[in-house]
C-alpha cells in the first residue's frame, strides 16, 4: 500500500464516522469534507451540511492506538478558516487594550 493511500484511508474513515450534522441531523457524505490543513497525523477538516448549511470544524488525529476527533459547530466557511489561520494570534496586550478601549468609551457595561 502506498504511503499516500495509507494516510488518506484512515482520515476518510474518520470522516465517515462524522456523517451526521449536529444541528439538523442530516447525513454528510465524505465528499463534503474538505481538509483545510494537515500536520503529520493531525488533520483540520471543514464539513458543510448540504441540508442546513451549518458547518463543523474538526481536528482528526490518527495515531498508533487509533483515531480520535474533536469538532465544533461554526458559521465559518472553509475560505474564512483558511484566511483566519493565516492571521497573527491575539496577544494578552491586544486583549487588554481592547478592554480598555471599551471601558473608556463606556461601551463595556458592568
């Protein structure tokens, strides 16, 4: 079995297990799953429900002991995910500065 084939089949199998939309309970097919990014044995996968158009973003990890995944419902499109992945992280100073701005402009309500 070729290396690409052995890496592709387990991820397709895990995606097959993520076949039900958590919002509308509609069925996904593996073709709806798009791999956004992969690093070693971890894959970031975006799936849009063909029925309700909500999406999930899941991390699928394949290891020697098996496969696991964790996901969340999102309103981000795959293009949004790719764009935001390229952005710098928000630092603590950025967050504190934003909080101060809200406080000074009386936007922040206790």
